[in-house]
C-alpha cells in the first residue's frame, strides 16, 4: 500500500542542521528536474514582484526570501517540515517506532519543488504551489507529469494506491486507475451531500494515520480499504473504470 499525500501549504523550517543532500533523496533520477525548478524558484523569489508571481500575501515574505537560499538552508525529514491540518491529523510524532517505519515506507508526498519524496527525505522549508508557473519551467503540474510517470512507474507494481492528494497535486501524476482509490470527504444534510475542504484535509490525515496504526493486514485492494475505513467512518466505494480511479467516499456526521 502506498499513501499519496500533498505537501502542506505551511511548513516548519528546520532550526539547524546541514543543507539538503541531493544524492540521498528518494528517486534521484528526478534531481536534474528538481535543480531546474529550484533555480527558477530562486530567480522568481528574488524578483521585486515575487509575492505576486508566486501568488502569496505579504505575510509570507520571509518564506519567499528563504526560497532564494534553499541550497544552504537547514534541512530536516519531510514529516517534520510539513505541517498543517492534514499532517497534524496524521500525527507522525505520536506513532510508535514500528508505525513510523511503516509511514516512511508507505507515504509518498507529491511536491511542486521535489516532484516526489518520502517522509524520511531531508528537505528545507520552501514556499511553492503546484499551481504556479515558473520561467523556463512552465506550469509545474505539467512539468512534473512526464517525469513522475517515468520515475514512479516501478513503484506502483502490485500496490494499492490510496490517493489523498488535492486536485492541484493530483494533476502532476496519474497513477494506474485500477490500483488507485481517490479519497473524497462529504457531509450530508437532508440527503444532500456537500464537499468539505478544511475537514477533508483533516479526515484524509486521520485516514492515513488509521491505515498506518491499525492492527490487522494492510489493505491490498479497494474493497479491503473500504472495510478499513468503515472501522471509523461511514463510507462507500465507487468503482472506477479503465481511465478513472476508484473513489472512497467518507461521509462525516453533520
């Protein structure tokens, strides 16, 4: 089983430590492309209109300034750098050592800067969204799509892929539909379902934690994933097709 996550918008910078060690990152075949994105990001972040070009507000000026020196910034494991609703709900630090090892093996973060990384990969905090377009790179989801398709293809063989990414990050890599289950979160009022956003992130984080921490066999197919989800939530499975992944719909109480 692989759990696909988006990065968090907010990131917690490492207080100290060495800079990113490129050869040690997972999927080193992506390093050439990572370097190209990092260089373009540094150039844009040094521009006088950097905030506008990156689509962020003035409160994030320090984050954007940090983008100009990422080669030298302290790095830390991705599970420490990424923060926010989903990652708080996953709660890596409170997992047992065995569960943490499972998370390091099972979680894949699709990133606008790094393409794809594992939880144990050491990276610096940065500010960049997959919806951004950079000079000489273009729209990042489009840039990464062929690179991730090639680099991650060997990883998917025989695995159930639990896709907890947002649509912005899902656009950067389309895993095999037959093996993939996209996780959706709804509330239901008087028989009418509504998509939720904030609680969707939280619930996806809770689902990831549940799959990492629960006892019993790891789900190997969509039906087993549904049964695991039903241990905590009302849920249903919508069958996919040759071109569309399965969907796990979690319905939260109103």
